C-alpha cells in the first residue's frame, strides 16, 4: 500500500459515512435499534450508549486517554538473541520507536491502536513488507474491517483488499469464543456508563432550572380544561418572572401551594452515586481509582501502592499482549533470533532519592554496570570506558573464604582492627 492508496481509502471512508446519528450509532447500539422499532420498551430506559457518548463521561475519557497515552509512551525496543540479548538499532527499531510510516509518529500510531482497543475493543495495523522485511506499519480502521475464516485461516478485508492474518497486527480487548469476534469494553460496561450519563443529564437539567425541582400545584382547581390551562400558564409566568427578577418569592392564588415532585438529589445520595460510578468505570478498564482522579479513599501510602499495581496488573499485561503479537507477526512463528520488548522501567521510577539508591545498590552488587545506570537517567556513558565493567564490593566474599593477606604476609591494613591490636587478641576499652 502506498501513501496515496492510504489517503484514497481514508477519503472513501469519509464519503461513505453512514447517515446515522454519530452520537448514537444504531449499528453500535442494538438496544437503541430495538427501542426505535418498538420491539423494546424504551420507557424509563437508560440513555443509549455509543463510543462517542461514553467518552462524554469524564471518567471514561480519563481511563481511555490515560491507558492509551501510557502504553504509547513506553519505549519499544528490539533485541537480538534470547533473554538478555543485545539491543539493536536500525530500520526495525525506527519503525517501532520512531515512525512506523511517513505519516504518523510511533506515539500517534500506538496511541490510535490502544484507543481502538479500549473503546471499540480492537486495534489493528497492516504490515507492509519488501519481501519478508517489514518496511511500514499502517493503521486499519476496525469499523471498516471485516474478519473472516476461509479454509481454517483468518483473513482481514479492508478497502477492497484482503490481508492474511500473518500481515495484520491485531490486539483485542477480549476475544469471543471463535477467536474472530471481540467484545468492546464500552458495550460490556454500557449499563454502568449509561447510569453515569443519566446522572449527568439529571444534574444538568436540575441546575439549568435554577435548582427548582418539578412541582405540583395543590389547592382548589379551576373547573374546565381551558380554565386549568390558564391557571397553569399564570403560575408558570410567575415562576419565570421570579427567576428573571431574582425575587425571593412570588404570589400564589389563595389556598394554593407548590409541592416538589420526586426525590431531592441530596436524599437520593447523588454525590455518592456519581462517585461510585467513577469506581465502576475504573473496574471496567482494570485501573486503580487514583488514575481516574478518584482520591476519595487515597492516602500517601496506598496511592503509591496503586502506582505499582498499575504497572504489575494492568500496563504489564497489555504490554505483554502487544509484544507477543509483534513478535509473531514481524518475525514469524519459529524465528526467535530477534524479539521486541517494552521497557517498563520508566513507569516504575519512584522519587529521585529512592531511584538513585536503587541504581547504586544494583551497581555495587554486580547486577548493573555504571554505564547502564547512567543510561536509565539519560546520562552519557563514562568516556574512560571503566563504566562498562561490573563492580562488586571487595568485602563481599563467600562464607568460609580465607581473608586475603598483604605481600609481606601481614593482614591488610583495612582489617577493621584498632591501631595497636595484635592478630589474636582484642583490647578492652
């Protein structure tokens, strides 16, 4: 696929856009379609949920935006060999970590893919090859892509072309049993999201009316339909005039009073209910509540633990899914001479003091060279070359080893003895 083909396909998709309401697409909302046809009773139903409508809920927008940006910002590195292999640069590293094609950056490509995964439930990209060598990665719109099985093999159809599964990077939020279809997190959590939308709508209408709830007029009612309508119009006019004038009260006909209808927001625990919906949304995407800006139960200690939980139980799992898909599609089923791996160290960086102490300990125990420690802090390597060696404290020796002695047969001067002590006795203070 050339860049011109990609642009033409994008324009064709825009021209062939459905005439459905983009806010509530019926093709993505089977319940709304049934309600429109009268098969499903829509009275008292929650608002219909689509991807665009769900992103109007701040917690949903925060969850999708945070996860897609966090995963897109992780360094994606290529290695040669197995565990602990050599890091390699070149065209492959450029495709993954800089620019997958000439139109988008690596961050934009990966962010788009993860946004599709965390909204519609699937993110896909086509691998353009020169022979067997990958030369570009092009995002595919999941809504415009059809997945089929033919003779047991999976194929992807998009823009009049058909791609075999080996040439498509495909990550799903949750696959169906046939491994062809998928589940969308927004569709699975539509009830919780619809409840959040309903509470948003109620709060908006309540405060738009000046905090005045629906009211019922109590007292002697006029006889006849027309007289009742005139009385109702007079009362409505009086309420509107009081609002515009900022008057604290308005006149009522003798013997009449207004009573509120329904339940007050405070009695309905609206604030608590809206806070609970934030936590429900966080559950849908497996996020600790602090990452959807819910600090209602956050403390100094458990907020830091949620940061570790995010890397171990959310980002690490999605990073592994993407790594396996890239390794399979870029290098093949049995080619294991190269691999792709995310670097999660950046997401686990703590306070400066803790980070430096951890790096120093790794260097002193021979687990990391000084140059590797400097690289974690984006600092250049030691120009003398000494930083490329592994170091360990000299006092650390295997148990039972005879202590080293000097050239003249005497114990070394750093034998931790006080001046004047002999080799066999200790002096009392």
